[in-house]
C-alpha cells in the first residue's frame, strides 16, 4: 500500500494556533530511510484496512473528551475509525463522544461494566481496530493537526518500523503550556537516542520504557505478536519493549500532542527535580524489586516463546537483566549487609548495563530502607 491514498485525502494543514503549518522537516533519527509500501497485516481472520485506527480508552472523561475528539476530527489526514473502549463511566462520556463524532468518522464503542482497568480497557480497544496502523489515544489530551500524517510518513519511509513514539508538549489543566516537553520530563538523553538510532533499541528499553502510550502509533500485527500483555506490565510499555526486541522502534522529536497534567491522571508525567530523585532513593523498597524481577521473568518467557524468534543477543540481554533484578530482590533488609554484595555487583558493570540510572540505582540499593 503506497501513501498516495492518504495524500489525496489530505486536508489543509494548520498549526495549533490556526495558522498555515510549515512542512515539517524529516527527523534525523530515521537512519536508512527508504520509500516502500506499508504492509497490511491480518487482524484475526479479517485482513486489516489501509489507514490508521484510533484506539481510545475512556473512564469518566467527559471534562476533556470533546476537545480531544475535535482534534482527531481536524487531522490533516483523518483516521479511518475511532474505537472507544469505555471503562464504566458514569458522567455521560459515551453519549458525549457519540454526539461530537456523529457520522464524521466511523466509531465503534465498547462499554465495560464493571471496569477492566487501564491495560485491559486499552487492549479491548486495540482488538476491535481494523486499521493496519493503530494510534493510541488518551481521553484528556489534544493532538497536533498532523499527528496521523506524520506517523504515516514514518511508516512509509521505514517499512521495518513496528512502533513509533513522539515528543509531546506538557500542558496544565486548562491546556496552557507548562514550559517543558515530555522528552525533557523523561530526561530522554543522548545515549538512549543513540541506542535506538544505531540498531540497539532493546538495550535502551530493557532499562526503562521511553514510549508514552498517548504518543504511540504501531502496526496492528505488533499487538497480535505481543499478546497476552502480562500483569503488572502496561500496554504501551509492553508493546514498546517487544518492538524494541525486534529492533523496530522509531521516534520523532517533534511534539505531536498536548499531554495534559491534572489531578485525575491515571498515568501522568511530571518533570523530575532533585528532591524527587532523593525521595526515590530513600523511599522504602517495599515490593518494588520483587515486581521488577517478576516483570523481567515475564519478558524473558515471552521473548523465548515468540513465533518468530528474537536474536540471541536480545535474549542474552534479557537474561542478564533478569539476573540483576533477582539479585536486587534478594538483597538483605539490613543495609550494612548489602554493602559488600552491591559494590561487588557494581564492579561487574551490571548496574550501568541493565538499570535506568546506574549509579543512582547503586545508591538506592545501599540506602533504601526495607
């Protein structure tokens, strides 16, 4: 499928201020870009449809939902459908969505009572999509008018890309810019960018998730490859790490959504400060280390049983990550008794190789109370 079908359907592109938008530059993080068709996968027994489906999960989202839906309707290239999975809303969310969308775009609604939770609700939305590509959508954000168009461009130029994530502009409850971007809040740095660009995305994603779901677009068949999504993983981080295991992740520096921060966020992102980092180091360990070990066990099991296997290098890295997370989970509660094993492990380089903050994680293991 070539992109001529969506270029013919392009609406006049405008920026968020309502002014004519400049043609965006192609990002330098797409090495080896080449033009090619976007493969159209099968979804179950039904072939997927060319284009982008929106997978929208809602829960009592009426306050901001209209603004989000109108930003989808105003895309320079419209999605082929919206699949809305609602998790037991009691504020008229579904009725509002139907009124706003009307017959402008096909919309499928799945209502869940009792609530399924974030992971399963998004999973239900994704399973009901028909598009070759799926764009994840939160109920309280706002899309740039060219989010879909930019995603389609990346998947055309990078046929081997399975998942794309982008930057976002951080905004407050009223939609006013907070003065920083999502990538700044994540401290998405040069080493992680280099790993993705040089074909070692799994090394970065093994340490931590970098792909915030609200910015993610992926190939529909990635979801089929990645299922089931195990607890306690969240849908976006699981899809991203499986795509990274196939070295099939790309990113765009451009903020393509407004990512709203407010008290009702189920999953949000605040810019970390020094006090926040110190508090993380000194917070009680609780179940954190055992949870990390369990998550890594699930990842190793999944990678070992994929229909088309990952590389031996990827599997070896996942097993190395599992070894250190098990080591950390089994550290004694007495902090003095941790000193020798932690420092010995630090000398092997495992903290730098497998944890997101290296030296800070060493301090955490030395200082955290049980």
